């Protein structure tokens, strides 16, 4: 069997890892011209951690873990609502690793380096299923055939658009921003802080006395800047978050060309099917639950595991393997998307009453109840745990 994976991100490299273990010839086509791990902070949880452990990568991931011992929830003006221990969340959620998406990406890359053909600067331009093969034409004119094409090329997947059609992204009405800034922030180390406003949320993760990472969830407030330049984003955030506590303004003032800046719309990908012929979608390409789920990377890793298991079981029957994969991954996609939908109002809602209720609930909920609710939200994969 010969498999082409379009996309060298988390999902694509995780799948390549498993396929190499199965002795399957795998080619990963990545349009970036060099491997450069970049990415915002994520919290890998539950079955995502369990799969990483089975891959033998738990130590590599833990070594890159952020030095955060607790997370405080505060109002936009800085009034403390509650504080949770990351160790408790790690224990109760069946695993929790807070690190950069780039760190997970690098760990996966190290695991496949020298074992899997990774073609950088390579992009699929066209594909067509012909009988038991998929004929692929790469940008530049080169043509090859494979037994299976896997689109692991992200939320704005060219593979999905080319094979399954357009109009499958569902906007959630907001933007996501990830920043890594260098300045004398004066924040308490080992403590993350989440500032909650109405349709606005800013999370601080101090990495050192001079480096801090931020995550911003921004609902439909103000006119989002058309320019992607850091200066335009800086001006917009300073204006729209001027009523937040002083640490937020100081952080936005530090935005410049040197820091890492990532922005995207908050959108889901809802697919009636993630398989068509001998083409399968994986990760965000086939079921992005949005950043609000907090489970995008875990879903990518679990999806890669499920697809590899289906191929291993039905190696001589690719259509049957893909049908098995689709039957396993679609309920998982749906549950994560449902969970993200419930978080939409909590984070992006503009209602003053809803924000007041949210703040009161955070402040007065017993710790045990809060942990159980978090587990219910983050462990949506429990219904399909037997499959993974």
C-alpha cells in the first residue's frame, strides 16, 4: 500500500508515525518550504494524552510543558473569580499537557525523521480516483499514483474544497488571536490568568520574566482590521480592550514585528462524510471543532490513530478501512463540536446578564463540581474511548 498525506501538521505527522509502524509506504506533502514548528499554546487532554503515551512521546511532550501550576479566572477589570490547579486538572481529566502546538509538532517531526518521506515545498494541485488508485498531480506538473490520499491540510483544507466542495465551513462569529511577546511583563510566573469580558477573553501564560504568551477570543465586537500587519492588530486590540485591566493594555502595547502573531476566524467544519472514494479527511480538515473546544490537537491525534487502526485491520480492502474510520471519527467530531457550541455563549456572548451569571457561577461553584463539569466538557471522547 502507498499513502499520500497532504499536510505536514499535527494530524498528518501523527498519521505518518502510525503508518510507518505498520510498514506502509507513506509520503507527506507539505507546502511549506522548510520545517519550522510554529504555534500557539494548547492544552492536550484526555485521550489525546493517552494516544501520545502509546506513541512513546509522553516524555518528549512533558519536557516541553509550560511552567504553569495554576489558572486564575478574573473579570475584565481583574477581580478574582476562582483559581484552579493544573495538577488537579491533569489528574481529573485523564492527562493535561500545556505547551505550544509547535512543541507537539516538533515532537512528532522528531519521531518520524529519517523514517517517512517528507516532501517540503510540495503541494497537491489535482487528484482523481481511478479504480483502486488515486492519481495525484502536484504543483509543477509531477504526477504519481497512490492507494489512498489523506487530506490533513487544516481548517481551510484545499483537499476538502477540491474533492468535497465548498461551503462546509460554519463561522462562529468571532476571531482567535495567539501572541508570544517579549517585554518586562511583571506577571506572576507559574500562574496563567484568564480575563473574562463580554464577548472578549484574554488568557496570559507567562513563560519567563520577559516572555509571555497570550490567547485572545474576540466575538463580534468592533470592526476587525482588514490588514494582517501587527501594527493594525495592535491598534485594534488597544482600542477594543481599553476597559480591561492594565496588564492587558501593557501586553497589547508590546505587539511588534518581532513577536509571534497568529489570527484566524473561529469556524467549524461540518461534514456529512469525511470519505469520498479513496480520499479521506483528517483533523481540522474533516471536523474542526473550533478553538473553543480546546480539543483540536487531541482530535487530530485520535483521528490519526483511528485511521491507522482501520487501515491495519483492513489493509487489503481500502474502501472497508475508510468506512470503518468514518464510522468511528464522525461521532467524535460531532461531540467535540457540540461541546464547542456550548462554550460559544460562555466566551463570545455579548449579553451583560449572561456574563454576570457566568462570573457568579465561576466564583461560587464548589471546586469538585467545577472539575466534574470540566471533565464532562473535555472528555467528550469517552463515548468512543473503546475505539481508540
